[in-house]
């Protein structure tokens, strides 16, 4: 028996060494995290290709869309929110989740909203727990005192996508915080007599009804040393956008939704308006050819809630993974398979076809495993399979004598070229280099020969070199690229490389590359580009406040009027002049006057939307363009908000300064259809506001 094993080991020695080496390399790359993004992308594709699941009838979403914001304003007032909650509560849902921050009053109607918070026992609010990147948002005080709060923090992977849900968190304040989705699920499941308890398979796991939720570990699936703080689980989403019953806030308030829309369901209220930017990327957000389609935060929370309810009530499984040791054996197995196949076929073409077929079969098998709820490694085994096969094929195809003659010829040829030149084989090893290359990198020829980029350069640079080389080797097409290159002295250069393939009489392929140092040229280009950007900014912005200047104002106004004409919209133009600014300049000096203008500009920015344009025409005159407003009332609200903001005292160089502002308003197309006419009419209205006592606004 031992003799037979020894004989087999001697026969398969080359295959085993190749398989072990390739597998070790892939394992190291995986351990370093280089394969993590690829694995995520593969898993995302498998998830997108799963058959669509039916809509979860236990959940309904009330979305606040752009039309709602236009109708009710932003932020939504407490009165409107109280009315919405009361209407939903009247429909007898099991749970109501308010995925809207409400840490501060938004008048009018705050008293009514506080009363509503107290009288709806199945209402859950949200908080945003602070972390290393965010300050956090406090929960509504009333709901916090009633312990009806859940956090809506989302775990985002390095590629910007959400693949995990957070059930519990222990932020260090001595309390156990429950997630928004979990709080809603517990309210819903309470009617079914289901409550959290330790799982029978492992007391450290959470069990709800039929569902057992295994906590996420740092190296689960494709993850490498990921943050596993709190009680995380791998998210098992139901499907793409539109997987739940949805109605707009306007439809609910106007009674346009069916009477049973929320009855006995968990209802989530949240934003789906693009302007509020409460969106996330997930596995369904992008396809191979489709543009990215992020999911609204409230719908993402609905997916988390659906996963908990479906597991507890229906036994719908989560995402399962292998132990880390099993994954390492899996990679080694496929590395051995690739080396064995190539060793037996002894042909580049047949090996490539066979290994490609095996890769497709492996991908199909892992897709079926994904349908059964398993996330098994795909990229590492494929890399091991193809890598070991390529190594063996390269070894078998290598003809030493012909290779030697080819190297001598190439060496004599490239030594006459002043630019750095390198020649690599299929395994990305440097086999021929000229002296210019050796001088450029800073190593002698004997050290560089037969080395790969990973032996000479930082991993990030070596990755790029390897990818560019591999692209040429696979496509057989010349390639030009710009890359970063760190020499032996630690100096980083920006280089331009040209790569192409050459074949000798024996069929050996050589990758030949030429390098040119473009560091200085790039620095000059960047400096020129930065200078041009600075000049462009100075031409269109006020030097004191940083706001748009008169030239930029007229261009923006012209564009707003053209857009309003095409879309049949209203545009409001506000002309502002500070009351008493000259007295401040004369008594406290121009320095304080300049500081006041800067402070006024800052307050104006805080009063307006991102789509509004603020300009300083000169002196203490400012203009505000409000595009696409519904009517006069909205313009009046903005003007009133500006007046209130400006009249608050300013602290400038230990001086307390108080000023007010007079505002004139003209509307397009009511008060004029040309830029100059609108400006003149707004200016006239501003002077009338001054004559009527200042610190007010007047329409033309």
C-alpha cells in the first residue's frame, strides 16, 4: 500500500507541486483581500439570476416621493406627518415603522405629532447610531422614552453595496440596541406568540419561530477580516426594486389607497425622493449592461424585515457559508484538477477548452448551490483551476534551446534602444531586459532576470502590471497604458508603457514592453489644468464670499428661464439688500463689513435648496434664483425664512452686529420673460420693501 502511494506521488510530483503553488498563491491573494470584490460581484450575479420571489403580502410601504415633497414641502411638517400616522393607524396595521428622522420639531403641528406618538402603541421610530464616519441622529424624544426605537444603520461593503443586515448593536453605552427591522418584526410576530430565544443548535444564535439567525463572522463567504461588530447576518433579499406593496404619502392622505392596504400588515414610511439621497446599492442595483439602480432606504429596511418574518413564519433560509478550512481545501482541489487536466492533455488548445468547460460547469454548480441558499467560493477555485493549468501547459510547451536563442536575439536587439525595455514569458517573468531598464529600476540585471512584478514592486502596482500583461497575452493585441512605477530607491514615477506580443519559430510567446517616464510632463499638465480651473473659478465667483458673481448670475438666470419655458414652470427671482450695512461699514470698518457679507452668504446657503442659485452682485446686494417653484406661496416662505435668518445677531471680531434685509420678488413669466426685466422688477419691489419699513419682502 505504501509502495503504491509512493509510486503515485513520484508520478504526480510535478502536478502536486504546481497545484500547491498555485493554490497557495490564490489563498494568499484571497487572504490579502484582492479577490474580495470579484467574489462579491459573482455572488451579486447569482442573486440577480435567481427566480423572482412573490411580493411579501405582510409588508406595505408608504413612500414620500418627489411629488409629495413638492406638494407638502420639505421637511414634511409635523402636522402632515401626524395626519399620515393617524390615517395609517386607523387602518389597523400590526406595526408602523417611521423611517424618517424626527429628532427636532418641524412646525406647524408639533404638539399634535407628539400626541400621535403617544397614542399609537405599535409605532416604531428610528435613530442613527454614531460611528467612525457619522455623528448619528437622535431618535424622537417621546418614542425614545417609550422604548419604541430601532436604529436604521446599514452595513456597507467596500464596493459601496449592502449585503449584510444588522439586528443588534452594543455601542458601548451599556444598552442593547435593536435594529429598525427587528423591532418591527418583533411587533408583528408578537401576535403569533413568537419572541426571541436562544437557538437549540447553538445558544449563541438568535431563534425566532422557525428561523435561526447565525451571526456573521469576519471571513464568511468572500469576506476577508471584515468588521463583524454587533449581531450581523447576511442579507437574503427578495428581489429587485418593487418587491413590496407601495403607495405614496399623497395617495394615503387623500384616501386613494384600498381600505385593506395596511390592515394586519407591517407598514414602513420613508423617502423615495431622489433629492433626499436616501438610497443604497445592493446585489440588484446593477447588471452587466444596465445602469446602476439604487434602492431606497425604506425599501431596503423592508427587505430586512421580510427576511426576518419569512424565516420566522415560513422557514425561509438565510445565506449559508462553509467553514474557512473547507474553503481552503476547495481551492486546493480545483488547483489540482487544473494541473492534472493540463498534464494529461499536453496541449495548449485542448487544455484551454477543457478548463473553460470545467469553469463553466463549476459556475453553474455554484449557481445551483446559491439557489439552495449556499454562498460558496467561485473566483478562488476558478483562478486555481486556470492558474495551475496554465503553469503546466507553459512548462510542457517550453523548449529550452529555442528559448535560449530567442532570448539572445532579443537581448542584442533591445540593448540598442535607449528607452527601458522588458521582455516577459507567459508566466510574467522577466527573461530579457536592456541596460536602460536596469538603470531605471535601480537593480542589476542578475537580480531582475526571471523575477515577476510581485518580486520587485508594491502589490498594488504589481497587480496593475500583471493585469495589463495578461490582457495582452489573452487578446494578442498591442496595448498602451499609463501606470505608476516605484524604483529600487522608493521613488515613484508615472510611466507610459507599450506592450505587444512576439512569437519565435518554436511558438514561444514573448511579451515585449517599452517604458517612457512621463512624470515631469504629467506634473506640468496637472499644474496647467489646476491653474486653468482657478482662473475659471475666479471669473465666475465673487472673491469675498465665494458666491456666484454678476456674470455667473446672469448665465444661471438665463438657463433657468430657458428650462422654465420648456417645462412650463415658474421661476422666482429674489433681490436682497442689507438694511443698515453702510452704517456698519462706516462705524466698525470695512473689515467687519467684509466679515458680515461672508456671514450673510453662509446663512443664505443654509436657507436654500441645492438647486437654488445665490449670487452677490456687488456691495451688499444679493440675488437668489428659485427654479421650478409651485407658486407665490413657496417664494414667500423662502423670503420669510431668509429674513428670519439674517435678522439673527452676528458675532464678528467680538462685535455683535444686527442687520436686516429687504427683499424684492419677481416671478417668471408673470412679472416678465426677459432676464433684465425680471431683475429690474425685483429691484423695484426691493425698494418698495425698504420704503414700507424694511426687514420684509414685497412682490412686484
